[in-house]
C-alpha cells in the first residue's frame, strides 16, 4: 500500500517505509522523489524475499522480489546502482544515495543462514 501511495501521491508524501511489502503495481510514475527504506526478512514464508508465492502465504498475491522494488526506486530517485553496505550484527543495511536530491533508498534485512 505504501508503494502505491508513493506512486500516486509523491507530491504529498516525502517518504515510505514498507515492512514486508514490495511494489506490486504495474504502472508507477511518481512526479517527485520519495525517500524509501524497506524492511524484509530473507526467510519470510508469507511474502518471499525473492518473490513469488510463499508456502505460508495468506493471499494468492504473486509477490515482486525485494530487489526489483529497490531497483525501481533507485532508478526513480536517480541513485547509484551499487549500494553502500554496512552490517550491524546479523542485520545488513544497503543504502543508495541519490546524486542530486535527498531521497535515499535503503534496504535492511537479515540474510539467510
């Protein structure tokens, strides 16, 4: 839902923070840059990190991979393709800082062990 709001109301929304939510919208043409930080677990069995249907899914939604959602917003916000990666214990933080605006795209996750 937050991705859809950012797509349709980017002139009124400065940032979104999807938690276990990817962008399942066919057409998205935001007029403004949007700060995005996405939280998702790589072992999620409801909404798989790599997309598709989870074995414990509560809906029949074919989830978009997390990386596709991040790549869309990085392109939209004119960020670099390669992130700056930091680790805090088991948590990995990827950050794409845009070249011209303050609309960083970030992803935080715990890799599968």
